[in-house]
């Protein structure tokens, strides 16, 4: 398309403010969920940095662990944990809506799918807690 064709048939673009997501509680919670993914990614990056430092040797890994002992690092990981939990809970809440589980001709109730998600999360967390707690 050339510029003349575009000018003849303008496209309507509804004006939208930068704070549109503050107009509704649901929009706000949706945006918080989207931002929470960034904090989950921050944790993944910090974990990968730790693995990289571990591959460089004991001295580099020890320096990395010492850098995590600062109050700022501790506060950062608390914030990351809160956002990760929020992200997980909202993801689990969406699962029964977007995934319909069928057994033959029967449809599994959404509450059972949600309960199964939380049960598996709890079991896996317990297993990881036992594995980390014994080492």
C-alpha cells in the first residue's frame, strides 16, 4: 500500500492513556501478574549466574554466595518470592478455565483440576524441602 491509499482510508485508533490499567481492579491485577513474570525471570537469571560462578571455581562461587548475604539481596529474594507465589497462584487459577479435562464423555470439574494442581505443588515442594533440608 502506498501513502495515498492509507490517507484515503484512515484507521481509527481509540485514544488510551498510559494509566488505563488503573481504571479497573481486574486490569490492575492482570498487570501485576504480567509484572510478576519479570521477577520470576530475575530469579532465573540469578540462579544461572550462580551456576556460571560455580563453573568458574570455588573462589568465584564463594564470592557469589557472599554477595547474596547482603540485606539488599535478602530483601530482593523476599520480593521475588512474593511475586513468584502470586504468579503461581494466578496461573493455577487460570488452568481450569483454559484446560478442560475429559475422561471419556465425562468432564472433570474445574475445582478438581485446581485442587490437583495445588496438591501436586504441595507434594513436589515437600519433596524438594526434604532433599534440600538433608544436604
